[in-house]
């Protein structure tokens, strides 16, 4: 399991880069929900601890349901997004897409570095992602790649965030301008 911070960097990037189609809050928050499975698995940290949450099908559905639940709290989430100065319009379909996409990216990353991720459960117990590089590269090297990729995505996410804040500030200044003019 890569550190949760790795997931947050990569998913923040996708949330900000694709925010026309993807809810930026849900795509990050769903990573915490998915890793609850690891915390509650028995025998932590040595035994098999990635089960159904870490799969494309069941995990993807859980992600979409999480998106629907977030829709109920859209007022609070909107206020939080305003506090961090990101323009935000909650939409149910965007929240569901974000939940599923966030889980898929999470499973892809965990699957490459954790021996017990079975991404295609319940159809097969194959550990396809883990086996992809297992015979050609040592796992430590694959983990290093994932770490480097996470850092690159995190830096890109910070740049996108700065641009989003600038856009937010610009449009709130314009909105203030318009309301001042209409008062005159
Ligand atoms: Zn995980």
C-alpha cells in the first residue's frame, strides 16, 4: 500500500485537471474510505488486507455510492471549497464519476506494489497488477517509481491549485466590481 499521501497527490491532480467532469473533493476523499478496509483487516500489518474495496468492480461501485452520499452534504462541501478558494459547482453525476475514478486510480497504484491486491475480484483472484512487473523488476524499484510519479503529480497538483485560486480571486473581484457598479 503506498502511503495515503501518494494517493492524495495523484488524485488531487486529476480532480483539479478534470474538474469540468470530476468532483475535486470526492476524488480525494474517497481514498480515505477505500483504505479503511486495510485498517480494519485482521492481522494488520502482515496478512492479506486488500479485499473488495481494492477492486475495480466493487471498489468502483463503493466510490459511486460515496459520491451519492457526498451529494447529500454538498452545502457543507461547497462552503469548504470556498474556504480553499476553488470555484465549485456540485453535481451528482460528477461526484459519482469522481468516486469511481478515484478508486480506480487508487487500485492501480496499490495493485502494482501490494502482493494481496486482487483487482478483478469477484471474477478472478488473479493479482494481475502485482505480477506485471514482479518478474522483471524488484518490488522496491516499482515502489520507487510509484513514489517518483506521486511526487511529480503532487507538484503538478500544486501548480493547478495556484492557478485555480487565481481564477477564483479574479472572478470574485469581477463579481464585486459588477455589484459596485450596479449600486452606483
Ligand atoms: Zn489502498
